[in-house]
């Protein structure tokens, strides 16, 4: 079913919207949730929560890209779940390696987030990524948005894992220099 | 800012930007470009096998019927509408290369990235492979572990790039669907 038709089902409050969403994007959403949460049962609950959130969001929302819209919900819900699990001391470590890699980009872990203009920072990161070659940009997003493993990215792009790690490191370093020039990194 | 906080922040990136990374990477057309050193290594390995263990090679070829459904032959499969005859002028075993190596066309090979090892060996064509752009995934069913007999490393890992010597025509389908390989003659580290 076309995305527009699925969105119409949500707007018509037709419960088939959930089934159609699951049929078309269930695997995609589960992949995101699993990358972040690690356990299939947690991922499954997260995806179910995504359907509920989508149901509550549409209307009034009418997403331009349904897949990314849903993926974003899943990603946010998975991160919230990670925090809850951590608070309950039930794991919730998440993809530590990915977090560690990103910690190099804007060092100073104790710097209050409130001190940063989030919207401006996001805009600057978007501008940086848009200026990157397509492959480097997409590999960065696969790793730091979709939380794909290096091995999965290597297969996706037909490269060795070392080549992927090296490319990601180059992009991170470049992003850090870019943000330094703009005063985000002191 | 902690790595986790930045990771969360990236969730606010433009959806179109994010969705662009979901599309499968553009596949380049087969370039027929091989690395000379690798070619030499593969040729040496093939010659060594031919010289030392001709029986093993015959055993490998005898597995054709076992690993294809319905008793198909490699020729049958290559004549399917979805099949494509790969033109790799400089590939080992290609018509252009026969005089140098004495190999037959079916002894061509390709670079591949190991995707999974069980229950079959599933590979994806590597960027330097003549199969790049021709097939997304190839499943090699090794019923008799013939590739091991031909020198397949025992400690392969997903993500590793290898050279696979096999009859290409039987492997390639334009729609990218997986296909059993009738025979794999050799599998070597890049």
C-alpha cells in the first residue's frame, strides 16, 4: 500500500492503518529498535509503542516521508526505554560503542546541554552532512542514526569493516573540526 | 556533550536526510577490474589445486546435481530469462584470458563479502567484484564442503572479503535473487 493511503487510514481512524504499517515497515522499525535495545522482546514492545504513537500523532500530523517519520518515533522511544531501563538498573547500556565514538565529536561531557542551541546545532550538523559525499554521509547516518553495526554497514556497502571504521572516523573528525570552527567545541 | 546526548540530538535531523541513508547504495556496473596481485595469487592457487589434487576438483564438479534443484545443470540455469551472461574481458578464465591461464570460462571468480556462514555460505559481491551491481546476494550451498577441500579458510568471519572461484554464469541473476551455486571451485582470502 502506498504511504499516502496508509496515512489516509490513520486520518480516517481506520485500525487497518496499524496492520498496513506493520506489514510495510515492521521489519525496518524492528531493526532500529533492536540496534538500540539489543533484546528482541524490548524491540517488539518498542515497535508496538511506535504504532500507538503514530496513531496518536496522525492526525494532525501528515508526514512527508512516512518511513522516516515512523523510524524517528521508534528511535526516540527506544532511547527513552534505554533511560528507563538504566534507572531501574535493568541494563539499558545501549550501543555504548556508538555513544563513545560520538563523545569524541563534542568533548566535555559535563558541559550542560542547555548551554547549546540545539536547533542551531542540528542545523549545522545537517549542513555539514549535506556537504559530505553521499556515501560518507549515509555511512555516518547508518551508524549514528540507525545504530547499525560496523559489520552491517560493511556488508551494505560492500566494504571491509576496517574501511568502514576508517571512513566513520574521518567523518567524525571532520565534523569535530567543523563544529570547532563554529564554537561548539572549546 | 556526551556521546549519548549527541546521539539523541541526531534524532532531530531532517527526515529526508535520514531517509536517504535507508536507500540501498547505488551499485556500480561491473568494471572487470582485477588487482594483479590477487589475480596472480588466485591463479597460483588454482594451478596448485590442479596439480596436487585433481581428484578433489573432480569431486567438486560432481556436486553440481546435488546442489541444484530439479537436477538442473549450470547450462540450464544460465539460460533462464533472469540470468545474465557476465562480460568481464580481463577476468581470469574469460575468453580474453584463456590463452594465458588455460582456464575455462566456468573457472571465473569474484570478490565477495561474507554475509553469513550458516547454514550456507551467503555472500554479497564486493565493490571490486565483477558481480558488483549484478546480484545483491549469492548463497553458496556447500553440501560436501568442496570449497574447504579447495582451500577454504576455516576461520572465515562475516564482513571478510574473499575471492571465490566458481562458474559465474550459474550464479548471476539480474533480479538479484539468491541462487544456489552448483560448484565452488575455490575460496581464498583476498
